[in-house]
C-alpha cells in the first residue's frame, strides 16, 4: 500500500489490508500494487481520502437581535460528511467577551459553554442549532465555534409541581413563545410532548428571578425540531420542590 509514492505496508498474507490511525487532518491519496508468484504486477486506481479533526460548521446568517426576547441569536449548521452515523453533536462556543454569555448553553466543559443535541446525525446529514447570546451591553457578540460528535447523554427526568403558563404565542418566525411567573432562585424545567404521555425535558433549567419569565421554542438544542415541523407539540412547566 502506498501514500502517493511512499510505501506504507507490504502484505504477503491474506486478507490484504492495513489500518492507519495516525493520519493528521488533510488530503491523502492511496493506491495498492499487487504482485503475483510469477512477478506480474498491477496497480489500483488511486483513492482520495480527506481526514478531518472536527465536523464542519456553517453559519447560516449574521447574528441578529431578537427584539421579543432581547437576546442575540445565531443559527448554525453542523454537517456529518462521514459514512458513520453519530449519536449526538456538540458545539463549543469560545472566545466570548466578558460581557457575553450563552443563554441557552447545555453545559460547560473546561469553562467553555456548549450546546448539545442528542439527535442522531446520519451520514451526509446535518443538525441546525440556534445559539442565544445574552449581552450586557449593546455590542454585537462574536465567538469562535468548534463542533464535535459525542455519545448522547441521557436527559434529566425531574419531578415537581406544575406551573401555570400565563401566555402562549406562535411567532412569525415559526418559533413558539411561553411566559410564566417565577419565584426567586427556584428551578424550573420546560417539558414537551407530541402525545401528552411521553415527555422530554429541555435543558438547561431556568432559574427563577421573581418576575415573569419568557421562554422560546426555537428548535435545537432546546427541542428536537422547530415546533411547526411536527403535527402537534404540547408544553408544561414544572418547578422543583
């Protein structure tokens, strides 16, 4: 087996294959030369291989202010160019200024906020995310985004008391807005269902402020899809004891 003209492996026993695990990201071209017992040779057609260290990300538009929520929003797409299906995908949001935080972060790793979707990404498929930025001044936020495929994490199954939803509204951009009254420092979870029997929990939790809270379903990573992409979606809010 050759990489361009460099011999990588010389195989004399079937099955004839080799494994390479140390390839750095980049473009590679491989070929094989076979020689039989009589000395006759044949060379395969070259095979081009691309090695990537992370899934590619597309920014689908500029960051803009959602005047309904007061948050800056950005929609990005993570692509799976491989032939393998992945259980989940995570976006790391880096290089934020001290005046900016990721409002809908799923968690943090080494101090870096991330958004995570636990939906499988098939070969050639993609997942879209809406990143929400809370900005303490009026400057347009900026960030560096890195994607990685991950094993999906089980979602929490919190139990608590139901909370009344004071307002529900489908917005013109196909998202869904809810409002509810909160108590200071209480922990609230939004759950959604397609049949009122099987409920999924939205992460992260919402920390009560003692005032009215607005929450918007704008698809991944909060929920699996945009609310208008399914025949029905029901919501409920619970507060932890």
